[in-house]
C-alpha cells in the first residue's frame, strides 16, 4: 500500500514539475533504471528509507511527506548538484 502511494506521489510530483523519469532520477541521485522500476511497479516490494529520502529531497520534502496520504499542495523543485563536472 505504501509503495503504491509512493509511486503515485512520485508520478504526480514529476508531472507537476514537468520532469522526465530520467531528469528526476538524475537530480535525486538514483539510477534511471532503478527509478523506472519504482514508478512502473517493477521494483522489489521494499525500498530503503534512504532511497525515499533521496526521492523526496528534490521537492523540498521529507520522506514521511512522500509517504503520507496527501501531498502538500505547494511543492518546489530544488535542483540538487549531480556531482558532474561541467565542460566548456
């Protein structure tokens, strides 16, 4: 039940902020394939809380807010540094 809620909330937040699955995976620090499996109901039945924290952080949310029955109405996108070096 919580995993289904997490999937729905991630999809809502991602579309609300006009992000692709790939973009959200990059700014949250999880692999694209792993994120796809989470959102598309192909992941393991359990996720680590540290993963939920990573997925919540780009929206300025705590893990519990991402797992709560209702998402906050106002969320903002916080772009996390990806650790990649920019080249000119």
